[in-house]
C-alpha cells in the first residue's frame, strides 16, 4: 500500500467523476469550442460555459465571462502581472510568494524597471496587513499576494488586504493555488480584483487547467495573440472577454474534468472539505510535536493554515528523509525548496529546504498514523 502526501503539488486521486468526464469528452464530444455551429461543437461550447458557471458559483463571480481559462496558475499570474504592470510602476507583495509570482515580478523589475516592495512574514507567519498601507506610494499599481503559503500552509489575511486595497483603489491580485477548493473564497467579500487559480490542486481537476478572473474595469494586455474562433477579420485580439485572452484551442478535456471536479466540491460543500483537512492537519501536528529532534514550521494551530506542513528532522537531510519515506515505507512527500526560496529565507531553511506534507480530502487518519510511525523510526535510527 502506498500513501500519497503531495497534494500541495498535485491532488491525487481525483474523484471518479473527473475521470468519467475526461473520458466522455474524448469519446462523445471531441471537438473544439467556439469553432463550429454543428451540434457536437455546440456541446463543447455548452461544456465550457457550464464549467465557467460552476467556477462562478464557487468563487461568487457574477459575470462568468470574466473568467479566462489558462494552462495553469503560472500562466494566470504571468497574464495578470505582465498584462498590467508598466515601466515605473510599484507593486507590493509578500515574503512567502511562490516562484510563479516572484519570477515574473523579477523579470518585470529587470526589463521594465518596476519597483517591488516585499512585506515581511517573520518565521513564516502571516504578514501584518498594516504593512501594505505603510508601503503604498504614488506609483503603486498593484498588490499581489498568495492566499496561503505552499511551504508552511500559513493562511494570509487576504480580506484585510482587500479592504485596504479597496480604500486606496488599488487592484488586488490573489494567488489561490493552495486555497481554491479547500478554503471558502468569496471574491466580493474579499475585494479581490484579479483571482488566479489552478485546477490540479485543491480543485481536484486535471493538470493543464487554470484560470484568471479579471474584474470589469481592470485592463490587461493579452499574454498571447491568435485565433479565437470569432471575429476572424480583426487583425488584433478582440476586446470582449473571455475571447481576448483565450487565443488558440483550449484544453477542453481538462475543462470537462475541471467542471466535474468543481461540481463534486460544490456538492460536498467547501465547509466539509475544510473541516476534513483541518482535522487531519490538527492530528498530524499533534503527533509530530511529540517527536524529539523535529522542527515543524509555520502556525501550530490548524485553524491558521491549510493542510500543508513542512518540517525537518535533526541530523537528517530533507531529501534523505523523503527518499527513505518513499523507498522503505511507500509514502510520497516533497522535499527541497518547493519553488519558494523567499519563504525559506523567512524560515532559515534556504540551504537545505524542508520535508513537505500535502494532505488532501482523500487522505485518512490511518495514513497520518502510518506516516508518523515512519518518521519516528527514521528519527530514531
């Protein structure tokens, strides 16, 4: 028996309805959307629209045409950042960002001279929202933050950040890679103007799926140009959404699977998903904190984090621990820097990284017990 504890990277397994939806698309639809007026093409159009509507329900988005499909959250963040920021603009971000946010910002700093202010997250804790207000300048154009750390699971005060941004009429971009599907997310309540999501993590959908919600009035330059299926005589991208940002053929099988996974989540209720993951996280924290020679990073209360947990064992390198867990015990975890070097600088783990556990909805308390037993044996040996 193997145990999968890397849901923070990609959730596994998927609900059966996801496999069924992908298979159904390939067997019985199989056509492009927006590219034909025959019945099968119209079925593809309906499937894409249904998925947009389901995502709208999940995030409380009224105009679902403002949900743009992308290949993943990295593309979504690149679209938001490179489509909005111009030479001389200033952006505020946090110390706990993933490279999907950090690298595009650094490219824009180098190529366009944008200015970046990084607000601190001491020891991986949540940032102080007042730091946003303290760092707003006359040329501040955007506040760009993740909702929860992919290293420590720390949940950030996005609602408070949104209130500040709304007061100063600044767009707020939120990276929901670790919260979409596992934590309640109300776009209007949090004053989020740009919401980036990925399908393959907490949303329980296929890889190669993601999206960006773009609030009306927020003007972005397209990341790519090309065919959209309509307005073919135009020599430039159309202005209407979502076509403006969906050049080329969409990942329709992926979108079919994503629609099925979001429907599954809505049926269960995000409250139930969150409760299950909190229970597992609390149990794991309780067990690990009994073990001598272990350092568990981030909040010690499951209420303050999603089901992502990083730790290190005394005298055991993270890569060695992860290898033994897989090779000897059949337990899959992640080790290293997790594409978030800034976060590891907060923790003082930038040289070796950490062992990361990503729990998911389909994990069980019995698996957590088995994992703890394995970690205990590694520590004692």
